[in-house]
């Protein structure tokens, strides 16, 4: 595999009295540009795959780490996110959790969850955030006490998902749900699109110094074969034009000073589709 396989360790104090075991994350490529992510709780041995884009890279990572798959957290029904659901479930007996709004389209689904529901992953609370737009029933998984968000194809570094099944208004509202999370929330997203996103972003927000500095860093990271995930909510709010529809300079660039935020977002999305 041409890119490094980083291991990310997230340490968070879970109460004033004691610290629970840190989650361990392993990030790797699947298919051409999909990110695979395994989330492991060392205390219980539980391991979740965020989506299941491709079986072999997931199996190789599990073997390399000595982990056993117990869960698959599915975000939406697109084939590049569910392709390995059934084969992994048959191999490991993993429990598949997925979006209530797309329950009939998720292979091997065991438990459907909707917006605002909470469940437990090895003692770590998980909140479900519905984010329609890319697909009608897309969901994200938020681990509030670990400050983690698995955003799949709703929010990318410097980008957002195409509107295959939703409207610009619905996607804008979905993104607003995510930007309401704490700025230090680490965001893992579904695809390594960041370099192309950076090239586009500077055409929409050309005077944003933070964006220009970030674009240069991304060029260097990708030229060295590195990954651009994770990002953070705060960094995206400062540099991602899809989250900055209210910014006066962006509105001036687009000549949309009096338009609604959703309309400005729609124009940015339209321009990216044709970029």
C-alpha cells in the first residue's frame, strides 16, 4: 500500500474520578480513495469498522493489530461504504448498525438508528446525527466523550458530499448540525479528496490566509504520501468554504451579499460540481 498506516490514540478523561481506556484508531485506504477506520477499545477488545468499503484492507489491518471485528457502523447505503458488510459479518459475527432512513438498503443490518438516538460502544457513548443531503438517510456517529465524529460523505476536509438524494437546503442544515459540535472534535471523513478540495476552496475564499496556509500544507502532505484525516470542526469552520456561507468576503466574491446562507451554499456546491 503506497500510503502510511497511522495509528491514532485518543486519550480522554471520562470522569473526574478515573480515566477509562483510550480508544485506538487505525486509518487506512480502501478501494481507490475511501478511508477505512477501525475503532478499538483495548479494555473490552471491541472493534468497530466505520463503514466497510473493502474486505481485504480491513482484514489486513485487523490481523496486523491483532484485533477482532465486533461492530460495523454504517453511515449510508452507497456501495463503496457497504461492500464488505455481509462478508465481514459472516466471518466475525459482527453487529451491523446503520441508518434508520435507509434500513432496507443496508446489507446485513442488525440495528437501525435515527437522529438523536444514543447507544453504547464498549462503555463509550455514541450519538447518532442524521445528515441528509448526500443520501436521504445519511447519518454520522459522534463519540462526545472521546471528541470524535465519523462524518463519512457529509463533511470532508475542505469539502462536503455531492447532493445525490438531498437538496442544498437539507445539506446546509446537516452541516449546521455538525458545526454545532465543539471545535476540538476530531473529524474522520470518507474519502481522500482534500487536495482537489483545496484547489477549489481558494477560488471561493481567495483572501483567507488560514485557507492558503492550509492548502500549502495539504500539498506537502499529499506529495509525501500522507493522509489529510483527521481534521477538526474548528479547522473546517475557519477554512472550509462550504461551512462559511455567511462570510461577507465569500458573499462578495459570489456577488450574493443579500442571499440566504442556504442559497450561498447551493452556489458553492454547484461551482464545485463543475470545477
